[in-house]
């Protein structure tokens, strides 16, 4: 029968060091030469069954200890080296195995240090946000990726670009689309740039929404997309060509730090320009005011999706022709917040958007239904919120569709101008401050920044208050604090 060979050099070395033995002493006990033991410890010779039995009898080593897998350590190290700061440091998986095998205690310490770093980075970010809310300048910040920089820049400024709006209106005049904007855009691309547009099946374009082939002068669009999203992709390509100068000027004005951030910003501004062409400012702002910002009416009137019409509502801030200053938040069903914008900038300091009690999270339980709710912040500020799920690109039968939820909000003071206010429940007479008050759900900016007591939805303790350690009293939330 063939012997089973096991390479376990680092484990043998740890056992020898734990027993305070030299290589010569251990080799003598095992009946092998010191040089052979040295080769074993450097994983240049395997452990045979006979050596494993000898180790068990002479040094009381359990055979299982020699064959233990380092899978848990490898998985934890994989998480560490997946961090953007370290992702390019290791050439392959084998080094992780070698680290976990050769120095398990060091591996554990690295993992512990990394998790402490992530926790402290989160706390510093929360503290920085808290200081900013109170008007204190702070230089505290976590290391940011280009996408983080772009999101931060767009979230802080009004979601309105006047020069792009003016260019879009001029482009719409040139297109003279009538009721067929998609056809007009295709004709313009063919006439002005010799570019044809084709919709390709999933099998041909498994990983792309849109792809422009410069050699064949063709623009390919994935059939996964809805007709509304296909139209937006065509409009984005046309706007990138027609408005390249003005989009470039807006990118320069954002003062981004690198080429990757500028590339991402160009994509965001291309989508903005596409919306401006699909829903021209003057016509859309007028229709929105007349329809009292009914998104379903607007999407039907302009032939766009719910998400596109809601997104466009956050852009209505032209001087002299401004609409209700809406802000927008989009999350996935795991709670990741990856799109935020606002007509006056996303109100991070006043609204936050990280509270688990916001209706945007409840929307996943009722797909396709619009949820309307008034929410009240700890400082008494109230907002009207509208939440609804969005369906992503269509997959095949065996693929799980992508679903996110959109929250559109504005200050409660605008409720008389908005059709959705009719769905808000009135406040109880005993609690009403004045006629017309509505019942508002108490929420906070985020658990780490919220000091509301007795909150059943609390997921984390606030960074501003010490934890309660009274063993005789247990509060309603999972995190008691004083």
C-alpha cells in the first residue's frame, strides 16, 4: 500500500519550539538525522505514516494536529487582502496558504488588527459626520476609492447642471423627435457619426449593458434592458458625442483628484444629460407641477421608467423655474446605500438616510407598491418620503433578478404641492400642534449617530453615549446606553 505523504513543516517546527527542543534533539528522538528534520520543517520532505506514528508515541502529538487544515485562517486572510489597500499585494492564493500554515498566530494577529482597523475607521467616519453636522471642520476621513470621491462630490452639490440642461434643450430642438425619441437618436447617430444601433441577445452580450465598437461603427445594446433603459443607453452615447465639451467643462469644475474619478464622473454626467434629453427641463418641470409630482403620470407622459422620472425630479433647480427640492436614496435588499442625490445636495446632516425604520427598507416586502410616510428626525425636522422597489435588468429563467428600492423625499413643508401627501395619516388630536399636522414616524440619521432611547430597530450603539452596564436593568433595544 502506498504511504500517505503529508507536508507539515511549520507545524513540526511549532511543536518542537513549544517543547523547547533543538533540531538535533528532536531528530534523535525520531531516529532521523538533523538534516532530514531540517528538510521536513522547510516542507522539502513529507511526513510519512511511520514518522507520524513516531511523533505520536515519543512526543504525544495527536495525528489530527499534524493534518489540521488552515481553511479558517485562509478565509480570514482572504478577507484582509481583498481590501482595496492590499488587493494588489499578493500574486496568488498560494501565499495565503503559506502564511496561514507557517505562522498561524501571526495570521490571527493580522486578521484581528485588520478588523480593529475597520471598526476604528467606521467610528472615525461616524465621528467626522457628527462633527460636520454640528458645524465643526474636521480632517478625519477614511481612505477613499475613486468611486467614493465621486459619490461624495455629487452628493454634496445640487443635482443640477445648468450648462448641460441648456445643451440638452438645444439637442432636443435639433432632433425634432416628436413621439419617437429612440428613432430620432438612432437617425442622428447614423447621420452625424455613421453609427448604427443594434440590440443584441444575452448570449452575445452576457456582461455588458452597452458597447460601442469603433471598428465597425456600431453601438450594441443588451436585450436584458427594458425599453426605457435601452433608450437611456442610446441617449447617453449620443450625449457623450454631442456634449463632450460641456461635460468635460463640468468635470473640470468638480476638481476631482484622478483620472479614474473623472472617468466615473463622465459616466454620471452622461446619464444626467440623457435624462435631460429624455425629459426636457421646461416641459418636465411644468408637467410635474401640474401633476403635483405624480411619478406614475410623469413616466407615462414622457415614456420613461419610474426610476428615471423620480431621478429627474431631483434635478429641478433652474433659477426662476425651480420645482420642489426632492432628494433621492437608492438601496439594495442588503441595506447598501449606493445612490444619493438631491436638488440642493443630499441632506446628509439633516436626514442621514441610514435609519432601518425608513420605508425604503419596508418596500422590499411589497414590491411595486408606493409607500408614503412622514418621518421625524430627533431635532424635530420632518420629511415626506416616497418609497418603491425598482426592477433591474432582466435575467434568464435561472437568474435571480436584481431588485433595489428608491426613496424620494422632501421637507414636509411642501406637502400641499405633492399628490402623495393625501396618503399621510393625520396626527392624533392630543398630539397635533396645529390643524393639518400628520403622524410622523420617529427616525434618526443612523444608529451610530442617533440617541433615541427604546428603539426596537437599533442595530448599533451611538458613538456619542457610553453603553449602559447595569446588570439589573435591560432596555428594549439590543444596545443599552446612558
